[in-house]
């Protein structure tokens, strides 16, 4: 009768030792790990290529809101020019995932016509909504050698030739020796606050056509009132307090019928008021 033979401990079975079996098993695991890693790398590369390189995620449309003076076509062309640029020479800047909003806003930072710009992404539609706030000219500042239309912050927006013809915007004739360039502040912050404060107030009781700074003294401001008389104010004093003194004077002492002969009102000297 044939008996089964079981090798005792330490003997080989079918010519393969336990050490050899463990070696081949470990080798097989390493091979499977390497194959799995290669597959993972291929999947990640395909995903990255699809996400960042192919045109599938390219921004499809740009909507621009808030434009007034700036032409829609001009803004569309400039944004398209930015989106067509490459990052690091390879990746598409117009990719909805790669687009950095701060970079797009910075692209327009030197455009003096733009006060603020906000950009919103719509990933589902692969689109952008750009909201622009334009700078609006409210004064014309005429310096000895040049002139600019400026906004409420005193920023030089549009260069103009001198002398400046009378138009729809109030003209500020700055007699002080100073210079300015496009995109810089022509009027200091404190001065633009002074004029902005008085602009609406004077429009109600003494509409003016032009302003002169620096005559007869550096801190003097002369408003040419439409009724034909001059209003002298102090650029360094509180504009609201000076306006209140003017309001009281015109209400209590100088009636509308007397203004036809009025030559000037001088409020430059604190509480003292002079007029002729």
C-alpha cells in the first residue's frame, strides 16, 4: 500500500525552499506596486493634461459690466490678449482653473480710466464676469504749462491743451509753480476734499464757473460766481465753516436784488467777513 510522504521540518517540498518562496512573493509584490504606481502616474498625467493643457477648460466668455466711456470692444480685446498669454511658456492663462484674478486686475493697474475692477469666475459655464468702475472727470485743472481732466480723487485722467476753453466741467486755474503727469494726483487729497465739499453746496446758492488757486496768496482760492462776483476762500480753513458764513451772509445781509452790484465776498480771515 502506497503511503503519502510529508517532508519533515527543514526539508524541501517540490524543490522550493521557504526562503525562495518568500523571495518570489516579495518580488511579485514589488512588481505589482510598481505597476500600480505607473498606472497612477499615467492617470494623474492624463488628468493634469486634460485639466490644464487641453482647451476643454478654456474660458469661453467674458461679460463686462459698468463701462461708460471705455469701449466694450477695447476691454474685450485687452482681456482676450491677457488670457491668450502662457504661464511659464506652457500652461494656458485662459484656463478657468489656472487664471489668477489678481494678475488680471494688475494687468489694468496702469489704466488711469479705471478706478476699481472686480472679477468673478463661473466654473460651470467656464466664464468670467468683470465689473469695472470708471473714473469720472469732475474738474479740469489748468497748470501753467498743461491741463488735465481730473476725477473726485484728483487723479489726472485726460491731458488737455492750454488755454482750456470753457465747457461743462468747472475749471481750476492753479497759479502755483508745480507740475503733474497723466495718472498722478494733480490736486492734493486735502485740496480735493475742500473742492468736493464746496462743489454741491455752492451749486445751490452761488453756482460758479471757474476756480483760481494761488492768487493773491498761495492759500487763497477764488470762485468766479455765475452772477458776476468773486468769492475768496482760504484753502487751509474748514470749507464747511466758510460755506456756513457765506450762507448766513447771503441769507441775512445780501439779498438777491443786491447781488447785481456785488463785486466780491472775502471769507479768508476767520470769522471776519468782507464784501463790496
